[in-house]
């Protein structure tokens, strides 16, 4: 019923003036959908294991404090990869015990802060481990500590998001000469290392490859514990990476499919000896975000219709620069927010940026868009409107969560009453000037 809620929200955005000539682009988050994804994740793993699982949301997927608070209320923690992301998680009320720090470039100050707070840390490499040696020796810490390893099992269809390749920048490359032995020795020498972390990649990585990477980490944990002669590694952080279907409203693959695959291929993972951490991001948020934009102008060029909108590279950066890897659907609504019908016409949907490639869709068959119509871009809840690309100094859009009042029949369609809440206000021109050195206008002229 997510599509029904979306249709109601589009109409309400127009009716309530959220989307208007003055605010020609807005972003919406379906709070019911987010809660449903969180519940699907926790129930999927609960169905295959009784061991404790910390599901730490990858903050980079949607670095918005209200989103982190909503997910925390739904039972999830936070995986952070920078001081900024940690600050967001803390502002959202996520406790240190539910927070995991991952980053390939942690500074001594970041490590010191994490250890002081008791946040779990996955060391990316052996040099970082040397830094942890000194910090652990200088002050006691409650932080669970581990090492990230790269199982080097291969790439998915998007190389930039495949993190278990032969030359990935992440983790200790296990198949490099001497690396596995060095990792085992690191645990032998450091009884305070109690975790092992891996992550195979995300969009474009098939579930079987994800499970293979987890299996390699599990086998290494077993080897280390045998070598040490005790259960030193007590928790496996298996990363996230569930791909998202960007071609329809269907949510596939599912967390349940992945959990069952892990139970079948790495059964020892769930036999009670290891606690688990996951780090899903895109799959929790993508399907529950929608960008809305007004069609400012329509024109033809070379005989092809073009709808010029206010949503483009500043929001859907990956789609504009790599459309084959990151396709997005485009839905047509009329100026009152009703689904536009009629014969499909091949047309382009363009963004506002001043370069020719700023296109949300090229040669897309849609009911012919008209000036003043509304274009909706679904599946944009992760890595889109929360990751603004300031091309042409275009402002960040306002972000609004929405709920739909239920009609009591259990169908989930609601009775048409849509309530919006502000997640982030639209950026003002004064804020753009301030970010761009407005207070230092004379800095370069003496």
C-alpha cells in the first residue's frame, strides 16, 4: 500500500501548499514505511536465531537526526563513519552501546573519543590497530573492539560499491600474502580484540556473494578462536548491503530471504556462540522517500518533448552521472497532484542545473507532462535528498515526514488525511551565502 500512501501524499503536498511555485521541490518520507522496514529487518533475523543482534543503521544512507531517532525508537542502533555522523547519532539519542564506528581513516582524536564513550570500533587496518594499542594501554575502555577484514570474494555489478574485491580500500585483505597469519597473530597478542567485521558491498552485489563474504569471516573467527584456545571473538559484524529494487514498488530482495540464506550457508553463525551486528542502510530508507518537483517549462528539441523541473543532479547525483547503474522511476501527476493518465509519450525529464547531462530520465515513456504538472521520483529516501550536491548553488529542499490516517479496514490506504511534519527546513539564500564565505567577502582583496 506504499503507492497508495504516496499518491495521497502527493495530492496533499499540493493541497496544503507544501509544493508550490515558491517551493518547487520538496522531499517526502513515509514514516509508516520506514517503521515497516525496521520491523521486517528485526523479525527476519529473529526468525532464524535467538542470539542478540544489533541492527546498526548506516547513517551515511540518510544522515537526518529525526530519521535516526525514528529508527532508534524502532529498536535500531547506528553505524557511523565520521565525527559528523557520530554527532548526528548522539543528537538523535542513540546510546554508545548501540553505536558502531567504521571508517578507513579514523584519526587519533576520533578513536580516543569513541573509546571514551564506549562505542564499538572496527579497526580498518593493522596501522590503526597500533594506534588502538596505545589508547587501550593509556586508559580503560568499555568499547568492543575488532578488525575489519576484506575476504576478497569479488565484485557485484557496480564496482564503486563492491568492497570485497582484490584491491578494495577497506579492511585487511585476507588473501594477500601473510595477511591472514598477521590477523590471527593480532588476536593472539590482544585479548581485548573480541569482534570481527566484514562487508562485501551493497547495490549490485548479489545475496550469494554477500553470504560468501560472511562465510569467509565466520571461518576466520573459528580459526582464531581455535588458535587462541577460547571464545575470544564473541561477536561478528556482518555489515549490510541488501540491494534495492529501483524498477517497481516491490521490495525485493527481502531481509527474510537474506537471513534464511545465511542460516543455510553459514549455520554456525546462528548456533548461539556469536552475537551479531548488521549495518543496513539503503534498504531501510530508499523505498520510503519521494522527491516532488513542479514542471517549470515544457519544450521540444529535435522533436523530443522535454519537461524542465527543479529536481536533478543536486538530489539524484548518482543517477545523473551514472544513469545505467542508478536508474530512477519518474511518475507523472497533474498540477493538482492527481496521477496523470493518457497515452505515453517518449520524453526527457530534465533538472535545473546548467549542464546538458542534468537529466532525471532520458527517452522515458510517460503521459505527456505539461507546465505546472508534478513529477514524483520515488525510491529516493537513501543517498538522495539528504546528500545535497550544491551545483549552481541550488538550495537544499525541505524534507517532510508524512503519515496517513487509517480508515479502519486494515487495508492501509487511509482515509485521505495526510499529516506532514518537518524533518529539515528548506535552505535559505542567506544560508547559501553564509556557507560560501559571505562573512569573509574581502578576504582575498586585502
